[in-house]
């Protein structure tokens, strides 16, 4: 069971080489296409039901019922929402910078999908096990800001522009403690490769060794995702919907999709770095992966519907005057700790 | 064969977008084409199997474009952003300087022996870079860090304005 997908992939490859007589290059190409298709369908299916989950959970936390009309317990609500969004008219504001406006909704989705290349979905189930996997994740996710700024600028709307500016300010500032919190784990592992990080947590999860780093990672990650209490770029009361104010129909849905795809990717990274990755007893590793990722997503949602939004100057002060020094101190303590540990061992 | 085709595709993308950066009159569009240029260059690094450098290129350059854009928009004093990246009359001088620079770089590239290497690509590029930065090149590395710090303090002082209260 543990190697179900790995064996299925290997079997398919074997069949294509020997059964169909295809050359190895074409087989590799087909396998890559299949992997991409699998990851895309995983992301899209999860997003579909994450929206439902978030609406339902927020409703329960607020003593409401949530969607319960379409299908049993409202399970078909989001599916029909997607159909509605697809059938909507594609509205581009007259004063908008048309090309930038249209491109932004596509570009926002590209890094969101590219992140999944280095996510370990299970044992031996990484699409590309790069030797700098974590760094790749950081580099790709840093480009998300451009899409938000393009959307804010291209809409030619003051709310959108302020939303885009805020997104940049927030995501660029919180990237620093985010990266520094990951450094603690990298120092313990001595490798940027995702599979090495997972293997290093065989005995003890890094959340035990690096609790402060995990907290910083979680807070900065929430800010990177623009989720409440750090959802200032789209604060409804002040900015209508921030950078996405002028978007509707499928273009808006792409932003929504990217937001949730990023949420899954961020949770998966948290699981890989701090919660032992896909490893676990009894059940196959890919089931453990999904269970752990959903626990992380649940906590992210819990945060969102529990805390009120904070003010923009508090947001910046909190980052530069608290999170950044704390993450630097964490690196120092980790370094000293590793040295002392080595000293006692030898 | 395939790598040659990919190289030329990337080269065309880099050159085309770099030209657009200079030729477009809207500074926001110019900055966005600069992103394309940087992503293209990072693609070249991937082709050279310098994957760490490629990721740094994305993180530092392409990521920082967002900040560049913000400042470009904030500091543009013109009423219409469509004419924010204008030409001037020094076309002839600019042409001579560019040609001179091009010839100089071309001479340096053609006279260097870095063109072809028979060494196999490094398995991991991260470790060697870290080793070099923290042993042989630690003094230049620290000097660059201090220089950046000084620049940052200077920028903050300039932005605050001297003598003014906070």
C-alpha cells in the first residue's frame, strides 16, 4: 500500500517502454505530463473542498449553519459555484491597463502550481527531488508578489492599488523571518533537499527541536498567504477586496484558486519541515501526508476565524521589531546548541 | 540539439524583453518586462546546471522588481504614467557608448578561456558556495555586508530628512 503510486508509476513506465516500444525520452515526457496532471487535479480537487470546509468551519465557529442547500449537507455548493463563475461574463474595466489586468490573473497561478514540484506527497513521491528544494520553494513563492502588484496596478482603481502596495509591503517584509525560521531546520539537517529533511526527522520531529522556529514560520506563513489576521491587502472594510476588487468571474476565481493552492503548499511545507513529513506508523505515507496537511490547514483556518485583523503599522512593527530579532536569536541558539551537542557526543 | 534550441529560445526572450524595457514608454510595463528578462537569465543558469544561482536570481532580482515597481509608481511625478519612461535627444552619444561597451565585453568574452570546460557539473552547488564564502572569501563577503549596511543606513537617513523631527 505504501508504494501504491510509486509502483503504479514504475509499472506504467515499464509498460510504455516494453509494451508500446516507446523511446525513453518520450516515456519520460509522458511521465512528467502525467505527474503534472496528477498534481494539478490534486490541487484543484482539494481547493474545491477546502472552500467548502472553510465556509462550513467558519459557520460553526460563528454559530451558523453554513452552506446546506445544494446536495447533501451542502457538499455540491462549491462545485456549482465553479460552474457559475465559469459562465460569468469576463468583465475588464474600461480604464484598466488591459494587458496587465488580464495577465495578472494568469501569472498568480503559475508560482502556486510550481511550488508543488518539490513537495513530498509520500515516501519517494516527490516530483523533482532538487538538492535545494526548500530554497526553490522560497524563490518561487517570492514571485507571487508581482502578480498581486500587477492586479492592483492594472485595475486602475485606488482600492486595488493600495491593496497591491500593501501586499508587496507585507509579503516582502514577512519573507525575511519566514526564511530565517526555516534556516534553523536547515542547520539541523545540513541539507536543502526535501527528502533529507524528512529523513532527518526519523527519530524526533523538528517541531520539538525548533518550537520557536515553528511559531515564527506559522505566523510569517499566515502573513505570506495574506490570510487573517494579516489580510490587510484585502481588508474588506477599508479596501473592498484589495487587489482583486475589479476582478469577477473566472479571473477572480483564479486568484481564489491560487490563494488556496498556496495554502495547501504552505501547509505541506510546514508538514515537511516540522511535522516529520509524510512518515508515520501503520498507514501508508501518502495518507499520513494528507492527514497532517489537513491538520495544518485546520489550524490556519482556526487562526483566521478567531483573531481580528491587526492594523498596518502594528503589522510592520510586529515584523521588524519582534519577529525578525526573534528569528535571528533562534538561529544563534540553534547554532550554539548544535555545537554543544557535537561537543558532548564526541 | 534540444539544448541549443532551448538556449536560442531563452536568448530571444531575454533580448526581446530587455529591448522592451528600454523602448516602452510606460515605466510599469518596462519594470514588468525586466521581470521577464530576469526569469530568462535564471533559465540560462538552470541550463548551465547552476541551480542555486538560478534560484537566487529569481529570489533577489525577480522578487525585488515588485519593490522597484512600487517605488517607480510612487516617485513618478508625471500626471500620466503612459509617458513616464521617455527618450532624450542624446541618441548618437548613447549609440557610441553602447557600441564601445559591447565591443569591450565581446573582446573580454572571446579572449577568456572560460568558454568551454570539460569538467563535469557539480553535484551540489550549495555546499561549495557556502564553503567558499565562509573560508577563502570571508573578508570580501563581510566587506560587502558592511557596504550594504552603510547604504541602508544612508537610505534611511536620506528618507527621513536631516534635522527634521521624526
